[in-house]
C-alpha cells in the first residue's frame, strides 16, 4: 500500500472532514463542498483578496467540525437521534425566533410526547454556557488551531453561529463585528440548504436581509447570480487560491480527525488513539516494515470516522440493540471507506481503515470478507480494535482488565473469527502499555485535576463526579474552574478535546 503522506493538500483534508460533518449534521453528502464553492464565489464577487478567500473556503469546509461536541447531550434530550435534530434545525438558525423554536420542536424524535418536545425546545433555548453551540465553536477552533490554520479562520470558527442582527451565538456579535467569513458562509450554507428543499431563495434572502444575513452579502449573491453547483471535488480544489497549502505533518492531521470522531460519545473518547497505539505496537511485534507500520497507524486513527453518521441513541444505548439498530451500526465501516475514498491521497487507507470489523469466517461487516481477503494489517487492526474496546468502559458493561480481555479475545480466535498471531501480537503490545512513568502533567495540572478531568470527559454531572471521587459537588466545581483556567477552555467538550490531545485518557 503506498503511503499517503507526501503531497496531501490541506484543502483535501478539510474537504474530507466536511463529508464527515455532513453525516454528523444530517445533510446530504457534499453539502459542505457546495457551500464552499458558493462562499468562494461570493467572496470573489465582494472583492476579497486571495488570502481572505482562502479563509472563507476553509471556514466553509470546517464550520461544523464541532458537531460532535455535544452529540450525546443532544441525543439525550431529543429522543436519541441528534443527527435528525441537527438536520431539522439547520434551515432555521438564521431565521426568526419562532422559526428556531419550530425547528427544535420538529427535530425531537417523532415518537416523543408533546411534553418531551416542549421540554427539549426550552432546554435548547436556555442551554448552559458550556454546552450546545458554544461547545461547537470552541471545539472547532481548537481543532483548527492544531491544523495550524490562519488566526482569522480560528476566530471565525469561534463565532460560527453569530448573526448580523446580534441575535446569534455564542456571544451575540453584531454587524461587522461578525467575521466576514461567517457572514458569507451563513448565506452560502442556507442557499444550498433551501435550494435542496425547493424553496424560493430570493424570498428567503430578502426576508433575512439585515437580520440573520449581512445585506452586502445578500446583494453580492444577487449581483453574481450564483447558482448552486454540484459537489465536485476537483472544483473545490481548483477554487483554492494559489499557492495551495500542503500538510507537513499527516499524523497530526489524522489525530485531529481521530479526536473529532471520538468526541462524539463519552464512551469512545481516546479510542482511536488507543487502537493506533495497539496496532502500531503489534506491527512491531509482528516484524512488519516501517512503511506498513505507518499505514496501519494512520488507518487506525481514522478507522471510526464513519461513526459520526450513526446517531448517539444507538452508540450510547445501555441495553441490547434492535435489528434495525444493528443494521445502522454495520454501516459505519462503509461510511468510513466512503469518506476516505473521496480523497485521492487518503484513498490508499480506505480499505484497511474500513476493515476493522471484518472477521476471518466472513461473519464481520461491512464487506463480509473472509480470511483470504484479509491481509495481516487488517487482522492486526481488527484485533487492536477489539482489545481497545474490551479494556474500556461501555454503556452496557464495565471495562475489563487486560487478563479478562485477553481471555475474551482469545475466545474469538478459537471461534475462528480473529487471527491467532495478530491477537497475540496485540496482547503483547498491550502488556507494554503504562510501563513508562514519571512524566509531568501538562500545563501545571495537579494529579487531582488530571483525575477530575479524566472523569469529566465521561459525560458525568458534577454530582455524579463528586460521588465517584468522594468529594463535594462544590469542590468538583472549583476543580473544573481551575482546569479551565489552566488549559484555556470554557466548555466540557473543549476539555475533552484537550484530554485526548494530551493523551490523558
């Protein structure tokens, strides 16, 4: 397998991420790509220079990369399907308050009672300062910073849901205080959304002109007579101003993708990095070449990107899954392959990354491959994924220790589903974990604060954390305030991203 590291354009990675956020927000694949093309056309019509056009394009592709920040909370309050809720809300964010309330009301699962719908609507309007869209914005900015994007892009992502009339989130910026990248993309996004709905674009633009939308952007759209394009990958790349930007650290970029995915559920935070560590260690145990080891590590980092397309009501369910729910679960490796395959420079990872649930006897998914079609890298990745999951807590069970997990995974070997050598290599790699000690906590965090941070990332309330840590909720609150100040975040989702980046989980 050729290594994809050389020559990966930044725009290609961002475009791949936009496909994942399309899934996470319930939009048709290509919504982010089309939005970026419309936004670039508007920016050029408005006479922005190439550097600013580049920022507009990057914001268009990354604007919803914070969509996993509160997915589990949204699912809890809306009947389990945060993806449908996000899709229902999207057209209303720049509309009237009545429209926003209507979108929230419609987005709650159809089977929920009128009381549940009303409660969810009110809860969304009065969301805590450290959840909801504030968390989306903080997470998006943190991930963009790790990709070393321009400060103007980061600033825009921090203000992604602001409106021209000052009625947006998270801080209520007004008029030209709202970054131009946000003002342009608000119009571009909605043009694509309402076009797909068959709505009268001109009427919507006029109705929201001077309210949700910057009047000059609306006028630019009319002047340019921009049409909604196809989601053409090559056109998105061609729209990037020259000189184009290339990634100088592919592993860091794929780590960003891993944390974006794992943030979706408190039960999976840090999972992709654990799988990558186990798979890399197992590759060394197996004596594989450094090139194969690199490919395996990179595939492991992005193996679960398709998870964002499945609602949290399934991933976080404490009981058995129904047949329909299992069918959705079986789709996520296919979605991983589909996202990675669209990017030519990541396509070489697509088949391997999407093989983590394949089994030697053909009982796996999504391709139901058998042994003859599963190379050693796929066998190692599957074993690493299983062991990482078994040794982590899940909604339906406690975490296993390595001994119990090893017995469990060896039973899968005896049943003919996992490869014996691959399993033994992964277990050997797991046995070496945690042997190095003595490192300093990052950013001056105390040992107790690291412990609080680790517990906090599991989605517990202050009271639940207090019970687990044998301290008072008030003390938990003080610890959280100190943690926020030291690591420079203001939301629990931001703290979780930090913990994953620092490998504290």
